[in-house]
C-alpha cells in the first residue's frame, strides 16, 4: 500500500504459551475445514463488500505493472521512451522502486499480521505472500541501487545492465501482483472473516 492508502492499526498479538491448549492446537484445522466447506453464493451487495479489498489492491498493483512495463519495454526494445529524457526515465524507475518498497513495508507491518491470524497465505513463517516479498525485496534493492548510482553519475546507464537487475525477480513479482489480488477476492475473504471483522481490516 502506498502513502495514499489508509493506515490500519496493528493488532496486539498474544504470545503463545509453552504448552498450547487443545483448543489452540485445533484452531488451524478448524480454519482449514471452514475454508474448504461449500459456501452459498454471496448477494451482489455482499460480494461488493467482500471484494472491495481485492479491487483496491488491483488498482494499486496496476500502477506497479505499468511502471515495471515502461522499464522492461525499454530493455526489450533497446531504447527508452521518446518522450522522456534519461533523467526523467531514471526518476520514474526510482519512484517505482520507492513506492513498491513503501507498499510492502506497510503491508508487512499493518496489513499482513491481521490477515495471517486466519489466512495461511499471509503467515510470516511460511506464507507464500511473505516468501514472495523476500525475493522481491532482494531484487528491488539491487535495482534501486543501480538507478540511484546512474542518477548520481556514479555509474553509466546501460539498458542491458538495467535488464540484468530486473530479470531475476520478474516472474516472482508478476506472480505476486496477481496472487495477492486473487487471495483477497470476495469468495476467499468471506471464508475467513465475518463482515464485522472484515470492516476492521479494509484498506
């Protein structure tokens, strides 16, 4: 989530005891059974309600898709966009890296912990959304460092080098942009959260 997104309060997480109760041990299984049961269709109003988070996330991700594509298309064609100077192109690339970094930082600090309480996809130990973030952050840091060095005159800008900074994590980034939106869709969110609970984590 970017600066334009509403900040949500981080929940207070209880520390697990050394010997968890039988009820606590049963919770993940209960959640799995709840998610796998057959659900009746949502009304149009409830579908809009539960799908609102996915729709907003997709809008945010579309910005990242477009920003990535401008950089990537330049690498593929061997020339940057005609309407942009080198300085403008580098600034746009840096803005992409900074916005994506901020978006993920906010997600991991505020958003993911609330989802992880019920959704395995967002758990910090082995959730695929978190694991994808780790790969993306590694590639993002290298891309950002290269663009900054070029903008400051510490490195010569070359499209082949830019491509080498993007290619290793491209597949994971695009997978993440699609899967995160899918995980937040109405048909999935209604399995884990009541309407009251969902209202407290809406972005």
